[in-house]
C-alpha cells in the first residue's frame, strides 16, 4: 500500500480512538444527573464501552476478512457517528423520565447499554478492519509490526480524546456539544474518507463515487440533519421554573424556583442532589440542617476564623456574615462556577470576609497552616452520601490538627439511624469517635426509621458540648428542642461497625445495603 494511503488509515484509527474516549467521558456526565457521579456509574460506563469494543474487535475482524473494502469501513464509521447523535437525543428524551425509578446500581448499566453500546461496538470494528486492509499489501511477515502500529495510533488518539474531553470539550462547550461534535466528526470522516480512498485507488473522479453511493450518502446526511434538529429542539424537562443550567467541572448544575410550605423558594441542584435553597420572601433558612449549623455560637464562642467544606449555594456563609461582623470564612468548594452562581442567584455578598477557594476541602486543609475556631462540612457525593476521602480516620485527624484547642467540627450527613450493622451511619459515627471522643449526634426527625439529616458536633478539647436551652429548630411545623434531638452514640461503638480509613472506606456499598 502506498505510504499516503497508509498514513490516512492511521489518522482514521487515531480519530476513532479519540471519539471512543470522548463518548466514554461524556457518558459518565450524561448519566450522572440521574444516577449520580458514583463508582457504579464509572464502572458501568467502563464495562459497557469495553464490552462494546471487544465485540467490535471480534466482529470487525470477521467482516474485514469477508468484505475488505474501504467503502465498507468508512460507511461503518459514518453510521457510528449517527449512533452517537442518536445516543445524545435519547439521553435528552428518556433519561429525565427514569430518575428515581431505577437504582444507582442497575440504572447506569441498563441505560448506558441502550445509549452507548452501539457507537462503541461500531468504533471497535475499525482497528481490525484497518489491519486487514493494510496487510493485504503489506506482507504477512510484517503483521506483528502492523498490528502494533495500528493499536499505537488508536491508543494515542484515545489519550488525546481523554484530555480533549476533560480539559476542553465538556468544561468549555458542555456535554451536548461534545457529543454532537463527535457525532458530526465521525459522519464527516466516514463520507470524506470513503470519497478520498475511492478516488485515490480507482483513479477516477470523485463524482463517480458520489454517483455510485449517492443513496447511502444522502441517507446519512438526512439522518444526521434530522437528529441535529431533534437534539437542539429538545427541551429540558423539569417541573419548575429553571433559572440556570449548565455542565460544571464536576456535575450538572441546576438553579430553579419552586414553593415550600407556601413560600417561594430558589434552590440549587447538582446531579441527583438538591443541595441548597433560600426563601425569596425572607432571610430564613429553609433546610433544618442549615438552621442547625447556625447554632454554632452556642458551642464555640467568639468565632474569628471559620472554614466551610462544600459551598453549594453558600447559604450558610451568607447567614454567618449577616449575623457575625467579626468572622472571616474560608469556603473550600471544588466546583469552579458555584461561587459566581451563588452571588448571582442566592444573594451572597461580595465581602472581604468571605474567601472562596476552588479546591477540594481535604487538599485545602493539607495546604493551609492556620488553625480554625470552627470547621463546617456539608459536602456530598452521589445520592447525598459523603465522599469517601472526606469520611476517613485520616481526614478527621487532619481536621483535628487544623482546629484551635477548643475548636468545633460540625458535619451534616444524610442517613438512617437504625440500619443494621455494619451500616454507613454507624461506621461514620465510629470513625468520628475514634478521632473526636468529645462528640454529640443529633437527628432532625423523631421518626428514626426514615432517611434524614444527621448532624455531628465534635470538639477538639474537653469542654462539654451544650446547646442553650432556648435554641429551637422548626421542623415542618413541629418545634423541637435540640436536647430532644440528641442520639445516643453508644450503640454504634461496637465491633460490627467499621472504622473508615484511606485504605478501606466502602461507603457506596454500605449506602446500597442501607436502602435496599
């Protein structure tokens, strides 16, 4: 085979390799708003793509042996572009209706297969097909070198696709445009590649190819155009007024308005989590856990330096600044756009006393040497569970080192108080207690069998943790004294519960077991 033709085939396998990784990364982001950015989503997507590629390799080799033509190869690439666009259209139309119906264990596998198996399978056909086409004129003795070269270029393309999707396409243009651009690129590669090879090999005019394959080219163009029209005319189905929606660096961000107990409410949702909210007709905090956080002056006096891990809509820092003129608040929030969103939609002031850090909370604590009077943590992963690296003994030891002698650590967690051991709640209690023996635990609701916000207050020193008797929380019309909300932690300090460490913190596994 002539060198220019071989180079074009290597370019083809590199482009399709890049497309596989763009689709794979985008698939995680497409599924995350409905099933969370969990290990189960990542594992499901990896499994589906690898299964599709492996079957594509197998089938591709057999097809190439029977029909070793350039036209067929590039026709399959064009069809892979159409299935990529179809996956994006189906994601926009069917996924919003399945939220809450399928679990985070089964949902990603089922819908990931429906959406992404076909493009992965078709792109898997490319490598063995190209090996066959080149080997027809390259000599049998060079088949090992040829195979290695083809997979080298395919893998290099995948590396470029991975970096491109993570650093450029998804952060800058979003998931929809990433999928659309990938689909269009594959369609164009299929049509133009077939045209170029047909012309160079047969030494005929391009018009001969167009005339010969006009029905196929026309069908591809019509299907591509139809899918693009459907994709860009698909509306985001949501029952409330949407003010803002975009794909952030770490998840899908949605700001919307609704009502709560007859009051207008503005809320922030990230992937599956409703994270923060403010009333539009008052300065009161809607959620019980944020009201709880605002009781911090009863356990730590004269707070000068505070840290909040997990900003969300920054409603707690906003309320702290309104209450305390002396406090300086650092906020560690990994999502780069949330602080600007909070200032735009949630009335967060531009104040020198509120310092935002776009960084993971644990990384920030490792870098910041100054001690704090108060550290608050309100950080969640999939389905409102704590990120594993923020729930281990090593992390809590780091927090303890960053507190003043009588400093306080307050944690918001969502779980069940009565799950069977080993449980997520019990293991978290046991892990916290191993570092902070001076700790108290509070449940928001009297009904301990329901999933609810559970609050922890831990002090570095030995001073007792006492809330003032007149501190009240209003919970759906039922006023509760904080003292009535306290949970006895003794039942969790047994051998059946785990102590989470950086080496072993099976949080998502325990979460699934807890809510079976």
